[in-house]
C-alpha cells in the first residue's frame, strides 16, 4: 500500500479553498453590479464573512450600511466588528435589537411597550412598529446586507429593507442565507 503524504492529501483541500475564495470574490463583484442579490450557501461556506466584507467595502466607498442578522450573539459580534472598523458608517446588530433601538427613539415607544405580551411580538409587532419608527426617524441606508436571512419571514425582510432604503438612489439589498437546511419558517 502506498502512504499519501500530508502535503499531497491537503492539496485538494487547498485547491477547493482557493476556488471558494474565487467564488466569494466573484459574488462580491456581482453584488456591486446588482441592486438585489441573494447568496445561498450551507453552514460554514463563508456567508457571514462575505456579509462583513460587503459592508466594509460599501463603507469604504462612503456608503451608509445597515448589517443585520437574526442571532443575538452574532449581532453583538457584528456590532463590535462594525465599531472596530472605525469608519462610522456601518450600523450592525441583530434585527430585533436594531428595531427595538429605533422603536425606543420613536413616538411609538409607549404603544409598543403596552403590547410586549403579544403572542406575535417578534414576528409581527417588531416589524410593524420598527417600520413605522424607521419612517418617523427618517433613517435610510445605501446598503442593507442581511445575514441569516432564512430565519426571517420574507414579508418582514421586504418591509424593513424597503423602509430603510426608501428614496435612496441605487440602494442595495443583499440577503445571505442557508435556505435548504436552516430555514425556521420553511418559506
């Protein structure tokens, strides 16, 4: 039997990693040319890395970016990463925290607080009150990349992305998700 050396056994892995990197750069180039994109990939394929890189690139071009995700811990990491970039034009975090912050600053805060026990708080009230707060605060972004997009209802993403980009010329909305294995709502 022939024994394969470590270098020879790693070569196919390295080639695949290089190909994936080339695919990732190709996606970033494609996203730059399109106003709406969806990147679908399995866990570990680099979707979050691409979302962060996309936000960084847009920010360095002087664009305002809202980088959102579903998971609270990932949102905290994204927010820390955005702050560490020092550019100041990336707002990042979990979507529900971002919405809660905007609702708290709006005239809808008291009405929202009264409905905190509603059974559809996260699926209906946060998006509804959040969209109204975004409009009232007139907060707009040039780009809205959303990581873990499979975990949101499509109606929620459409309404909020529209609210955050309404009236912005050439606004970009990029969704990153694993729609085959991890979709919470199955849609």
